[in-house]
């Protein structure tokens, strides 16, 4: 009996050590820190993620790996989850003009799409972001009205948020019936750029 207790104790300690060790050795999801208007060279100095230019323009850059995006702003900064594709647009001077992030998951259920969007909106709200044109483009919410709208909509549903000189656009898009097996699935993306009055 004493030997059995020792084995159980040893096994328990081993599990605890393995779980603790996983926090140290399991690779952490990469994070891209970026600020609207900063020189692109500053972003690259902080980032461990490599970027590649797109065929359309050498001022459009795509992260080679999925990552979380941390918008750097002392007052309005926020961070997305870990599995986003990050696209950066530069102006002629080589400064960050616009940031686009797209969930790497090709499609989501309506429940997950709404939960992801509303959680990020709530984080932004707590950091001082406010709805922009709320009557025309109200915040995405988990209501019967929004669900009906998303299920019947043939176009992207928008939610606009503004903080300081920045504007974030949420695009929640229903995949059309023409995509086999994906009817009733949704994709989510965010676009961050200067607000209209400071473009």
C-alpha cells in the first residue's frame, strides 16, 4: 500500500512538472507590434515575423506566418488572438498607412463569428474606442436582429469604431451558396487606418 501511494504521488508530481515545463518550452504564438504612421523599419526591428511583398505592389506586405496583432498606442492599443493573417499597406514615404488582419480560419460558424467579433469590440470599447456612425453601422452584437441580418445578408456586414485618429472596420461576411459545403459559414476581418478627417 505504501509503495502504491508513492507511485501515485510520483505520477502526480511528474504531471505537474510536465505541465509547468510546457509553459516554458511550448512555442509561443508570434506577435506583431505595429503603430499606424510609424516607419516600416521600426516595425521590422521589433518583429520576429518575416514579411513578403505581394505581386500587386512592393508597398503591400503580408506576414509569412499567422500571428497576433498588437496595435501600439498608449491609450487605444489592443491585441487580437493568435491566429490572424496580417497585411500591411505603406505610403510613399515607407510609413504604415493601413493594417488589415484576417482570421486564418477559413470559415466559422455564426456563433463563433459573433463571439470573436463581440469579444474584440468589447476589448476596444474598454480602451476608449467608440462606435463610428452607430446608426448606419452599429456594433456587431449577439442579438436576434443581428443574427437574422447576417444569415440573410448577401454582402459584408460592417461595424465601424474610432479612437483618436484611427478608424477600425469590422467586416463579417457570409460565404455564398456557391462555395460547396460552406453555406452558412462566415469570415471575419479588421482594417485599421486613419479616420476620414485625418486621411
